[in-house]
């Protein structure tokens, strides 16, 4: 059976949600961060040497990186669902969002989180961070101007992958700053598979 190695306060929600959408059996193996250091316990390095989460184990395959895991699950178990046809322009756009979520969009959000903890010491960096936040979140807000989902107005793995970014954006900027993103988050969280993952695993 598929194993999802889950660290609390991590991006594992994407993976359990995707598995629920696919109606694929899985088990969640939980790890808790150290309360002081916020680091993962050493046991997680026994699954993958980086000791990060999520990690997916499917038989003899061990995968890290949520975008790669979402892509693998859809190709392996999706039966043509949750992604456009390979070779199409829509598929290229789909791949763009799979990579964009962690490759570009998450960086200013993470900088905002970590630099914010520095207080006054981090203040000189805030104008640039906020500018980048507004740039990326404004782009996503515009992408959702006249559609419910990111690719062909159809729910896909790209939306699962982008969900964490959108949720953090609404939390950081508030519900009124980027209204299309706020509605998007509500739409994603209302899906029955998301609700099932949340109910089972508290994600």
C-alpha cells in the first residue's frame, strides 16, 4: 500500500488530498517537529536522507517533492483524469503551474514568514518581499479572473499543487486583497476529497 510520510505543518495535505481524489488506498505515517528547533525527527531520514516531508513510498519507489509526487500519482493511477492530454498546449500550461507553485510562487511567501520573525532587523527587506508577493499573487489572481481553475477551467493536479500557495496567500494578505484567490481557496476546500483528507488526517 502507498505510504505518505507526513510531518506536521508541512505540505503533505496536497498528497493525501490527491490520493483521495484518485480513490487510491494509502496510509499516513506521522512525524512531529521538535518544538524548539522546528526540525523533523531523525527517524524521517530513514525514509529519505533529506528528512523532509512529504515523502511518498509506493512499493520500492520513494519520491520527494510534492509536485513530482502529484505528477506521479496522476500518471500512475489517474486513468486519464486530473491532467490534460500529454503533448497538448494545455498540458504545457499544466506543467508550468506544477513547477511554478514551489519554483517561484512559494519563495516570497517563505521569505515573508522567515524575515518577519526577525522584526526590525528584517524591515529593510520587507518592501522588496511585499513587491514580489504582490507580483506573484496578482498574477495568480488574474489567472483566475474568469475561470474557476487554473487550466482549461477544469480541476487538475495543478490546482492541488497550487492550493498551499493560495491558502498561504489568503492567510498572509487577508481575504480581500486578492478576491479571486480567496474564492479559489473556498472552491478547493469545498471538494469532498479535500474534506475527506482533512477529516481523516487533520490537514
